[in-house]
C-alpha cells in the first residue's frame, strides 16, 4: 500500500504563486510516474501535469508556461510550482503515483487552491 500526503495549497490573488508537494510512503519499490490532477466545483477531474522517474514532463495546455512539475526520486516526492495563477486554476488538487502496474492517488483528500482577489 502507498500513502500520499499533500501540502501547500491555500488562497492566493490572481498572478500569485504557490507550490504544492506530495510525499509518497509505504510499499514503494520504484515509482515510474508522479503527477497532479485537479477538480473544480461542478467540473470533471482534469489532468494537470506528470513527471517520469527519468525527468520527462507533460503538461495540460491550460497550465503550460505557468506551472512546473518536478520530482525528487530519493524522497519519493513530487512538486508543482504554480506561477501566474488565474481564477480558473481554483480547484482541489490531487497527486497520483504510478508504481507499475498500480496507480495510487490522493483522491478524497487533496489540497484546495483558491485564486481570488
């Protein structure tokens, strides 16, 4: 079993920045991919970004150029640095971890990000 603990959400004004962290612990042999997705009220969940153990990244078009995902393999931790935040970034953010063939997520917990003036 894998446990995921997130931190770093909060309230920020438009144009501001936040950094989210997600630490994985438990029965982890080797993490293949770590990433983030989000869900705004009334919306379906939305992919945000992923990073592989080799450092390859992938972003949703809506966050490209503003968000940066990075991973620390030694700490089993993934980060999401969010710059130039917009009101439409307001959502609960969840992290996910792929320990092939299993996928673990922090669904049910997550961290709230609110962008508002």
